[in-house]
C-alpha cells in the first residue's frame, strides 16, 4: 500500500503507510523512555511490527552490512548472546528471559532500515525536540516533588532520597538529567535566536543543579562533572579572542565554579558521592552490605569468572548462577547477590568471555564512528549520550537496563540513521 507523502516529515515520492507510521512510533517510543515503561514496551512493539510489514524495509535489507556497521554490530552481538543459550549455565527459561532484555539491540537495524532514506533533518529534529520536552517535563516535576509542591510519579516517596523521584529512580533519572545538560547546551549552540539560546542554556544549568543536588544519582553526578570539565577544555581556546583581563576573569571564574561544585558534591554531608569511600571502607573492614562495597565484590567475582572461562564465558544470563557458586560460603556483604555485576563490560565478559567484550567494544566504536559523521547539533547530542553511556557502563549494566538501554538504542539509532551526514552519502532507496 503506497501513499504520496511530500511534507517535511518524509521524502518526496511514494512511501508506504506502514513506513511512515513506523517512523512516528519510533519517535513516540523515544519520547516515552523517560516517562513510561509500559509505553515504551507497547510503542517499540508496534514500531517493530510496522517496520517488518513495510516493503521498503525488506528492499533496503541488503544495504545493512555495507552502510550501517553499527546496526550490523548490534545484530552480531545479539546473535552471539542467543547462540550462548546452547551452553549457558542457568535454566533455559531464566536464560531466555535474560536474553530478551537484550532484544532492544534488534531495534538498531530496524531503525536504520526505516530511516535510511531520509536526507533532511526533519525526523531527527522531531525526535530530539520530543525527547527534550519529555526530559524537561521530568525535570520540572522532579523539582516540584523535591520542594513538596507535588507528589507525582509512580516511584515518588516521602523520604529524603525518594522524594524527588518521578518516573525513574536516582540512577536512571540522574543519568538522564546529566544528559539533558548536554542536550540543552548542544541545542543552544545551534539556536538561531539569542533568546532561545539563553533559554536553552538556562535549562542546561537547571538540569546540572538537578543532577548534582536534587536527584544525586552517583552515575549522573560523575557524568555531569565530566561534562563540565570537557566544556571548559573545549572552550578554553576561545578565550584567546578576548583581551587579557577578560581571559583571566573568565578562566579563574570558571575554575572556581568548577572547584566549588566538585568540592560540594564530593564532600557535602548529604552527597552520595561523598559516601563512596566510606561505603567501600565499611565493606572491606566490617563486611557491611553497601552499594559501592558490593560492586567491588561483584567486580572481583567477574574477573575470577572471566579468568575461569576467558574465551566464550558461561552463557547468557549466567551471572547469578555463577555468583551463587562463588559466594556459597560467604556471609554479610561478601554474600551479596545480583543477576549482573553492575558493569556492562564485566557482564559481557562473564556471559561471552573476551569474545563478548570485543563485540561490545566493536558495537560502541561503530556507533562512535557513525556519530562522528553527523552534522551539528546531532553530532554533539549523539556523542554526548554515547560518552555518558560508556562512562555509566563502568558502574552499571546500562545496555541491559531498560531505561538507559532503550534511550541509547532509539536516540542513537534514529540520529545515525535519519540525520544528515557530513559526507552527504547516498541513502538506500
């Protein structure tokens, strides 16, 4: 079934209704990631069905390998995880359930095949601004919950830690607020009007305050501080166009602000980052079950398991089974248990050995290369979340996680497929 579709959100010529609908559901799913788990599940399922019944998708399938290395890497990584079902250590039902958490990888090839024909920024722009609106809404509700003006959201609580939560907890919410800093700043740099640029920079500042002092998710705080450091380094060269006095004032002022923020976050009595060293010490000396302490234990177990089976690992979903084996004689914090080691690199290493780590790194490198070819602001946005994602994977299993993983897949998948490239390469038709 074909329809002539000549608006900005589509290419000139004939496109199937299914393809156009698939594009809209992909963007809708991305916008729902910060807000609704059920919405993402429904939206992504409808997107997949519409994509698979679009005739254009099947015609473009032959171009996947040559034109989208990132999509190919995602597909190969999922296939490797699926093949490991043949030797995985847990029960088959448990292993399949775990594998299904990685099904989001399959959306990247589908996103490429759906958006591969777009030469304009229209679809990518709608996706970016839609996500921006969702994140700003979440930020506003986070502030109003924190101030006691509202009590909105399924995870909102009454204690000091959970009071500002809205739709996500401090880990997922904090990482998304940190990314909002990057997203708003990237859009501000490309804004055509001074008023719009200032408003977007204000959003970036409010998001920075939110992640550092309101939500206080440690992953988000680390990413936000890293964003500040990168921003200062990248803009240091621009000071040369000002007179010497202005350069000194701007430079010293920026350093002071950065040091104050870092000191408060690292040493403030209510800061979770400030508790990191204490949590590790309590675990090491008292065998106390603390968040950072058990992470250290999980990393030790992961390294031991990778050394035990370094080539192909123990199979998908095997972490809990193997952790139980290693910790069977332990007590206290050293007996802590989880289904993943809270580190995506170690998780891949335990499941697929060094092969899995290599495939995951290949996937990330392919995404980085695809992002490098984008034009602004899409390039800064894609690279900004890729940076946050990789950094977060050192302390969390973000590809496995529902929110962070789906945000990565749909945001990056749409941008590297729909946004124009510097090389002006020809798209598949």
